[in-house]
C-alpha cells in the first residue's frame, strides 16, 4: 500500500486490548454495532464542508467591509469567530486522518484550516493524538485533565486564576506552555511532546504559522491597528473562547470518572467524555459536541458521528453520557463543582474547593 494511503480496516490499530476491562461491552461490540460505512471518509463531502466554511468566512468579510458599521461589527465578530471554530473542526478531522484516506490531502487541508487561525497543525495534531491515547488517565492525558487535591492547594494564585477563572482564554497559553504540571511548546521540535522523527512536521507547521503572523503584521502596517482589531483580533478571541468552551465541556463534568494506574484502559477513558447539545450551532461546528463516539473511534468523519452515536447508545446503555442542560448551565455547574480529584484512588471523580472550605 502506498505510504500516502491510510488503511481504515482497524479504526484503532495499535491500541491496547480491552480484554481486562470490567465493562459489560467490548470495543468490538461497539464496532460491530456501527454501520461499516460510518468509518469511511467521503472526500467529496469532506471538501464540501471545508469550502463551505471558507465561503462563509469570505462572505462575512465582504459584508463587514461593505457595511463598515460599528452596529454590524459585534454581529460579525460573533459569527466570524464561530466560523473560525468551525474551520478548526475541519482541521481536526484532518488531524485524525478522517478527512480522507490520503495523508497528503489531510495534511494540506489541515494546514489550510489551522494556519490562518494561528494553530500549528502538526504540533496540535501530535499532542491531540496523545490526548486520545490517554483520555481519562489522570497521569497521562494531555488536555483538561484534573489536578489532585494537594496540587490544587499548592497551585500558585496566577495559575489558579488562569485555570479556573479565565480558562476560556487558555488555548494560546497552552500552545506555548502546555497544561499544569507539564512542560513543552507546540512550536519547538525539541519539546517533550514530540519524537525526533517528527521534527520536520513540527518545523513545517511552525514556519507556516510564523508566515501567517508576518502576513498579519504586514496588513496591520498597511491598514492600521484598528483593521487588525476589527477584522481579525476580535474574531480570533471568539474562536479561542469557543475552542476552550467546547473542549472543557467534553471532559469536565462531575459524573465523569477519571482513572489512575492499572484501572485505566483505553475504552474506559474513551467513554469518560460527554455529548452536549449546542442547539443551532451543532451543524455549524460540524457536530463536534457529539463526542463519545469520536473518542471511541477517532477516525469516524464528523458527518457520520450522529449515525454512529445512535448505533452505540443501545450497547452502552447507562455508560453513555449525554447532558441535556443548556450550555450556559453546564459551564456554570462544571466551574463550581470541578476543581480537583482526591489524591488517592484508582477511580475518582471531580470535587469542589467548597469541600476545602467546609473542612
């Protein structure tokens, strides 16, 4: 098979066997319940969503430039930032090689989707792969994992503010400095995030991102800081809020278990995520809130996730997590109830700092 073609015969090739899990179903049970076509990317459909997002982004820029009205700009910022987030999700499919069976096309569209919104495609792709391989594992997960009670008590005030009060602006910091108690930059091949063999992938994405920053700098020089603020900076901030909001809510919920040591398995971790309903935004951001099926079989294209989810729900039963709360309520509940996990225990749940106050 040519090196630029990806096999989809085993959606989780290389993952640890789930023979030792105590769950009442196996990975193969779940796979067998999903129609086989759900695992197959349709390159025409994938490209349609990519070009649809690009077209909407372009039209929004055209309307904002034509109207040039401060009455319209707040609407433009919200809509354009949301479309930046939708474009990120297209690149997310590329990173999972679920955009197409061709790695070269996935990497091309991934860079075209992520570079304009200042995300280093390969740097993100590799760290996100670590997240998926270790979801629900307190020690090895990569994003939005809990700190222990003792770590919470010792956490510097600035870090505590960043993690619990302004977390919706955390993503740029994460790209440069990673998550609490871990070190590494998504831009440097020398980071512990990457293998030596991944050096040129990381450098490629970093160089392209530097080029994007240079382009923004040139346009700002030509048209001024107000241009940057109106047409890029504020939509970018809206995009960051969306990214942090959705990824935070994927894995931050009082009812979701976290695991330590040998009690963790890939499947246990994968189902320790939760589906959420974003209403009208569901289709706009490519149903990324449909997250449980995605974590179990990460190469299912986004446009097949709803069908796959309906197939696995009867098999999973009570182990399938979905929240029917309004998003604002979910954010509030997770913020006030999910601060740390106990220092000991192989299966633990989030608790609140209110416990420390009462004690």
